[in-house]
C-alpha cells in the first residue's frame, strides 16, 4: 500500500480503499461495548499502530458526532473515512464496520425465528466487559496525557465532564458541557501555541453549504418530518414502511442507541405490533452480545417483518441518513477549523470529549458485578493497552478466552 501526503487539514495520510475496508472490518468485529469501545479500537489501530490518522481527527469526530443525531460510533467512522478518501472512503468504512455485526445478527435472527433457539453469550461476555472498560479508559488517559496534562483549566473541564457523565443520565447535559467547553475555549487561551488575542471574523464563504449539501439537508429534513408526522402508518408497502421508520429514527436519535430503546419498544411493540415484548428484549440482548452498535437490532426487526431484504433495508436506513448529515457537517467544519477562533473553541471541546471518554469507561465499570477474576482481567487489559499498546483485537480475544476458561473450570 502506498501512502502519500493527502491534501486535507488534519495531516492524515492517504490510504487505499482496501486498507479502509479491512481495517474497519477488524474494528467492527472486535468493538464490543458500544460507542467509546469502537473509538478505542480505532485509535489503537489507526492512530497508534498505523499512524494513518491523528488524535485530532478522532477528537473532532467525537465532538461533531455528539452534537448530531445518529449512532455515535458509525458517524465517527463515516467522518474518519471521509477525511481519508472522501465519499468512497465514507461508504467503504461504514460498510466494513457494520458488516460483522450485521452478519452476526442476521445469523442469530435466522436461527431465532426458524428454530426458536437463542444463544447465550452473557457469561463469557461478562468478562469481556472488563476488557472493554479498560480499553476505553486507556484511550482516555492516553489522550489526557497528550491534550490536557499540564493545563489546569483543561484538567478542570475534563474532570467536571467525567463527573457529569458518571453521575447523570442526561444527554442534554452532555450537549451543554460540550457547548460550554467551546465557549470557555473561545474566551480563554487553552492552546499553548495560540496567541491570546484573535482578530478577524469567521470566513462566511467557508461555512456556506453547496447546492448538493443544501439539497441533502432539505431531503433529510423532510424524512425527519415524515417520521415525526407518523407517515409510516399510511404507507401500504412494507419496505416503504421500513425506510420511513428507520431513516426517521436515524435522524431523530440523540444520545446514543440506549436512549432509543424505550422509543423503539413503544414503536415496534405497542404501535406497529411488529414484535412481541419478548422478541424486542431478545433483539436488544442479541445486539449487546454481538460487536458493533446497539442499533444493529434494526437488522433483527427488519428480518422479522420482511426477511433478508427487510434486514438489509432496515440496516441501511438506520445508519445512512445520520452519516450523510455527519459528512455535510464535516465539509462545513473543514472550512472553519483552521481559523484561530475555531481552534480555540475546539481546544475546550476536546477537554470535554476526553472527559466523556474516561467517564464512559467508569459507567461501564459501574454496571459490572465485580469479582477478583473480572478485576484481574480489567487491570491486565488496561496495562496491556495503556503501557504496552497491545492491539485491542488480542485483548478482546484473550479476555473472552479467559472468561471461557474461568467458567469451564468453575463448573
């Protein structure tokens, strides 16, 4: 694979589409544990090992994705692919990262509805949870050392962000902290290499969307309005219903997949009657037992109502619209990010984002029922990732193997 300078503003390096496909295929296959777990795997492989993207790209992606609707993890992948290879990079990266979870969910759905058989992964996945928490924590502390350490105001912002995500469950508060971080960054010089006083204004032409972007924004807005207006109830074709529902959800989802669980339950169980309550709970359990985002449960639901074609359509519809919006915002942001004021704002936002990453690791740890083997696996995973930069692939596989051994010998 040939790497050369690529003309973007992040300093990332040009890569082949094959590299993006196989890298994100690996990321998708081993990203157990949700959004920040995927971020940890991406950073370990693409930033630390391959050095194809910079920390700045990942932090920018998290900052933008958190403010937009849609699954955070997939939007971050879309942004990264766009920075490296523009449109085809986005399509290739998204397809690859979703593919492992889609295939796993499709197989489970087929077995579930054909044989009434539900595989149980919870016991082994219990020990993988510790490794996932450790990977996220290691990523957060690595970014902390690089972006926050040595600057008291950044440290304060980061610590407050950790407290906010650990002790609250409000997505709106997360948005408030990110916006506040940007305001603090604009008012106080948080960049050691940035002059305190800034003259000039933001370039208006650089943030004006082109005709294609404007048309896409209008189209996405119409999709969201149709979903809010319950247009899917009046669609006769089942595939049109699937497109309207899942694409509308994609553009109405703020705060991650877990926020959407009660909304999805009301919609698919109570309103549409597509699933029984037990089937819905099983769909969520499957999505948590497979790698990738929790919203891959759309594959299960689509398969139930329209078979393989329904599964494919539901999966595309739940991820594509929000990723499209993410790329539009990325194009607008690329015209702003070199402006001194934008740099100062992002310095504050990055401190908040790093706090959110560390806080996410703490929250995952809070949900576990701790014992000595789990604590040992978690500590070993953290040391392996933070100190020795071991690939998360080996850490996840090793934790699953250790979990299996513990369960086998305990019986």
